[in-house]
């Protein structure tokens, strides 16, 4: 087959969507090491609205939805930089069956007057539990060039 002479029927072809870029989204990331981190874009936005980063932080009982909002009685405070170690929070996610790392994409919800994050589903590895998937180390670095 020659691509220069093949007959093309564009109605049989699918458009390839532009990839979803993570740079343009607000997000909260949760690592297997127990850290909750606001991505840079979300941190920059949040610190202009709530400079102290003392806020109301809630999560739905199924751990798939979270909210962040200003409050006169804040229950959570992110340190400067927007990253905090919270093993209890990350353990609760794993106990709910959510593998780590986890990512919540966040957007402003006008009706709730809050930032709302929805868990971005990651495909679980076949036969692995959230705990075992979270604890699996990344593939070993290449051994090329090392003396054995």
C-alpha cells in the first residue's frame, strides 16, 4: 500500500483529540509517602484567596470528592508551598480502596462556594489491591554502566 495513492474516506476516520494537559488544571495530589500537595497552579490561586492557607478541608465518605473553602473556623492549614505530610489521610484513602498516588482535579463550584475536587480514576493493576499497588516500588533504574 502506498500512502501517496490510497483513497481516503474521512467519514470513516475519527478525530484524535488534543491531549488533556495537566499544566492547565487545578489539582490536589496525594502521594504514597503520605503527602497531600496542591499543584502549583492551584496553590498560586488559593494563596491569593486565602493567604493563610487555613481553611475548611472536607472529603466525602467514599473519598472520591473533596472540598476546600474559606471558613471562620478552619480545620486544616497547608504550610507555605502547599504540601503537607498527612499519613492518616492517605491511609484512609487506601483503606477505602483508592490506590496511591491519587489525583483530585479541582474547580471552583459557585453554588457550593467552594473548590471541589473529583478523584481522577487510575486503572488498577490486575489482581492488586489499593494497598499493594500503593506500596509497589517503581521499576528499578537501568543497571547499564554499573559494575556487577
